C-alpha cells in the first residue's frame, strides 16, 4: 500500500511539473476570453454559458466518481451494502438522461439565437462600413481594399468603431480566417466568396491567424490587425497610395506561389483580381446586394406579368361572354322567324 501511495504521489508531481512547463510558454493572456468587439462579445457570453452548463454535468459526475471509489472500494471492514441483483433505478435514469437533455436544449436555443443574430448585418449607421477582400494563399494572406484600391500582405488596417465587411476566398487549399479578439473563424474556400463582418470597439493591435491545416508552413499564416482612429486610417491609406508599389497580375501570380512572406504593401491592384480568383477556381461571384436587387426586380416583373395576364384573361372572358350572348340572340331570332 505504501508503494502505491508513493507511486501516486510521484505521478501527481510529474503531472504538475509538465503542466507548469507547458503553460510557461503562454503569455498569460487568453485572447478568446478578451473580446474587443460586438461579435466577439456575443460569442464570449456563449462560451461562458456553455462552460457553466457543462460544469453542471462534469463536476457532479467527478464528485460522484470519487465518492463511489472511496465508499465502495474493497477494504477490510467496509460496511457498504452489497446488492448483487440491483440493476435499475427510475430516479437515476431520469436524472442522468433528463439533465443532459435540458442542458442541450438550453444550449441549442442560445446558440441558434446568437448564430442567427450574428448572421444578420448590424443596424445601419451614419458611418460607411469598410469592405476588405481576403484571399488565403500558400502560406500568406492577401488583403484588398476595393474602395481604396490598395492591398496588403500579412497585415491589415481597420478604423476602430466601424463595421468591417470581409469577403473571403482562397487561391490555395481551404483555410480558416480568425481574429480571436474580434470574432469567430470563417472558412476560405476555392471558388467561393464567403462573408464575415467584424468590428473593433477601440484602437489596438490584434492577433490574426489561419486556423486550418493547409500544408507544411501553415503555422506561419499569421497577420496583424491594426485598429486605429478614422483619421489615422485615412492617413495610412494615403501613405499606401503614395508608395508607388503596384500589384500587377504577373506580381500576383508570383505572390500566389507556395512560399512564406513578410508584410507587403501595394498602392494599387487589378480591379477584377478578387473576382478572377473566385472564377478561376470554378466559382461564380456576384455582389449580394446586386443579386437581391435583381431578385426584387424579377419579383416585380413577375407580379406585373401576372397582373397583365389576369387582365388579359378577364378581357377574353368578357369577349367570350359577349360572343355567346350575340350567338344566342341570333339563334332566337332565327327560331322566331321560322
């Protein structure tokens, strides 16, 4: 027994040392639990709720496990009741099935609520959202600003307190775009244009990364997100425009080749670059607002066509009715004349 106790103590000591060593590389700040925007704040509350609901199950189970091991272990003089034919308890069945079902129902309801809420665009404000097109490459990130006609590699500037509409695609294996302090991840896939909106509440520098395995150098797919005031953002845009370093189609082809890259800045790029990447990989890209407008126009046109059709049908019925009356009067006149 003494040997077993010593062995257990040694195992606990080794576990503690390993935990200390492994956690020593962390900077003490868990970015997922440090939300700096409305999207991340909503997801943070959902994470906390999930942890609490899981603890309701995990903590009692662990406590009961320890109790059972201590209470019913084989030792001299153990007074625990021996029931070899016990195999059923309705109360226990209700507890260990009913509680998880309730927890899953609560968690599912909150998850669905927050998911659909974040899928919608936030309320319209006086400040125009910033649009950024993101392309994941091997092994780097390309950011394009269509309204400003500038581009960057492995870093991105955004104005603080302003909605940022990201449009995501990939010209390499599928990856995942993630800025933990601003919101959850969104996949980038070849031939598809995914959408994601985020916002930084205050100026600062935030960590961004690719959260999907995409080859031997995927660990280097990191980028910095610099949130700054609108005035500083406008100054940065003007400085980039004045750099004179243009991104041509040939330059993009060279950039897209598998390799690591540092931060780069481009004063301009081909206007159709993002769309051509989506189409090149078998996709079809159109602006969603244009699609909605076209669908609305189609709906209005269809309603107008239906109205015209109904009007024409009614007119034809009137003509047929007049024709029937005319034929009937003519027949009656011929019969009377005979």
